[in-house]
């Protein structure tokens, strides 16, 4: 009974629960439908708002584009108006120019007519004048007893004499006026000429002789079909001269370092006896190393002898190269050391920096180490090298000014100039062959006596000056200047000589009387 009641109550409760859940679910469904409706209405409202905003943005963009277009259109219109104004102005200007041209054409036509009339009148006058001149010529010929040709020649001769006299006076005035200002320029030209011109002694300074044990060695040096000598010349860059001179081979080259390498190599090959291209190449390489070492040692020795230090290794190498460089027979390295000593002595007397003076003196010709490879005077080349390696500006100025490339700006620069001249001018410093010296003396005197009015000519000062005596009746004071100039130009064109030659023309009047 109890179980039945519990079951009945449970069933009843279940039914009641189902009924309640049904109504609850129905209510939830109704609420969901209402929510859906609200969401759809909200979505429609948002779509409308978005649509209106998009329309507004589109309208704004259109207005902006419209305003931009209107602004551009206005600018174009303004430009067009300005262009039209300029065009109108140009048209007006062209119109005025056309009117002016037309008026000028009218004037030119008038002038042309006047010119034609004048030409006609001038032609008539010229004919009349020619007739008058012809009559006057005939009259003059009768009066002077001279033909027209004879009178013309006499007049030309007179004018020539006057012109020569005037030219001589003018040359004298110009030379006196430019005497002071031309000294610097003359020094520059002389310095450049000394560096660049090689005299008759050039063969002695560009060749080296290598003795041979026998003439059979010449054939071995030449090799089969000349292959050995070609290989040697190609590797060393020298010319090997094999002639009829017994037991001697001559090596010729303007580069003294290459010539020394070739000489050492050839001596080693002759001593060794094995001469073929591969062996030549091997020996030349060894000789190069030996010469490079000798160059370095020579540079270091020169610095040690002078007492200098802190010199760049490249400059030491260039300094050593000067051991193989000669200038008019004088060894350039020895000359540089001598100039350094002289500079130091004079600097000590003047209470100037001895170290700087010696440094400038030792390095003053450093450009000669490479002047056969680089264009320019050795002073300019040397200054560029020292500037590149950070030398003191005073030293660089001394290098530039020792041949007048630049004005000296210190006492040291003047000392280098003086020491360089002293070293080069001392007896025995520079040499030339006796034959070329005697020949130059004879040629100087021979050239001088070729000119009219010259009585005697003497070459003095070891051929550095030629003194010319002239007849005072044939050569005037003004003519003496012209004569000196002409002789100097002829010497320049016909002779080769180191330095410069001074031409002195002497004209004098001697009045002699005896008291009896």
C-alpha cells in the first residue's frame, strides 16, 4: 500500500514536472523569438545608419574632388591667360621689329645708292690721280736723273737702315727694362736645360764595360740564333753591344740601376760558364736582390755619415739609388752628402738649425732618383716625394727653390742654393771629355767671327763665355746689342753644351796721339 502511494506520488510529480517544463520551454521560445525580432530590427537600423554614413562620405569625397578640379581648372585658366598675354606681347614686339626692319631696308637702299655714286666718283678721281702720279714720276725722273726702280731701291735701303736702327734702340730699351724681372725666369730656364740636356759625354755615363776571359765567350753570350742575348736584354731591359773590340762586352742603358744589375749578372754568368735563358733569369733575380741591398746600405750610410735619422724607408731607398746616378760626371749621392756638410757648416756659422740644414742639403736632389721615369724637373719631383712622406715645409721649400721653382722663404733654402753651387762648381766636381771641350771652344770662336763687323773672338772661362771685339765704325752701340743677341741664338741652335754661355760684345774707340 505504501509502495503504491509512493509510486503514484512520483508519477504525479513527474507529470507536473513535464507540464511545468513545457510551459517554461514555450516561454523561452517566445522570448527567443522576441530577441530575434529585436536583433533583426537593430541590424536593419545599423545598416541604414551605415548606408547614410557611406552616402555622406561619398558626397564629401565628391565635393573634395570637385573643389580640386575647380582649383586646377582655375590655375590652368590663369596660366592660359598669362601665356596669351606673353604671346600678345611677343606679337607686338615682332610687329615693331618688322616695322624697324622695313625702315632700315629703306635706309640701306638709300645708302647703297649713295655708295654706288661715291664709288663712281672715286673711280674717276683714282683715274685722274694715276695720271697725275705718272706725270709727276716723269717730272721727277727728269729732275733727279734716276729711274723709278732706282729711286725705289734707294728709298727701300734708307727705310731698312732706319728700321734696323730703331729696332736696335727698342731692343736695348726692352732689355734694360726687363733686366731685373727676367733674372728669375732665366734661372728657371737654365736649371731646366741643365737637367734635360746631355752633352757629348752621354755615352760615357750610360754604358758599362764587362771584360771577357776570351773572345770565345762572345759566342756563348749570344747563344744559338741569338737566344741568350735576346733573353738577357729582355729580362734586364738593357742593350748588350758585342763588336770587334777584343775581350770586352758593352752594356748600354740610361737607367743606372738596371745597368748595374745587368753588369753584375753578366759577370756572374761569365764566371759560372753556364749561359742559357733559365740560368740568366735566376742570376738576374739574385743580382737584383744584391743591388737592392746595396742601395739600402748606401742610403743608410749617407744618413749615418751626415748624422740624420727618422727618415722614411722609401726616401732611404731613393737616396741609395743616387749612388748609381751621375750628373755631368759627378756622383749625385756624393754631391748630396757634400752639400749636406756645406749646409751644416754654414748653418752653424749663422746660428740656424744644423739638423734641418743638413737634411735639406742631403735630400735636395732626391728627385734625380726617378726623374728619368717621371716628367718634370727633379726639384718638383723631389718636393712631391717629400711632401707625400710628411717632410717639413721648410725642407720642401728648400728643394723647390734650389733651382728657382719657388722663391726661398727661409735661410736654409738660401744655404742649399749656395752649397749646391759650391759643390757643383769646385774643380774636378764635374767633368767632360777633352775632345768635346776643345771642340766647343773652337766652335764658339768660329761662330762669332762669321758675323760682319767682328774682328776677333775669344772663348774664356773654360768655354762659359765668349768675348767678341768689333769695329766701332761698322757696329754702333745699339747694333752691339743686336749682334750679341744674334750670336747667342746661333750658339743655341748649333751647339750642345752644359749650363749657359755668356756672349759679350766689346766696342771701343781709341784715340792715339804722340807728343813730340
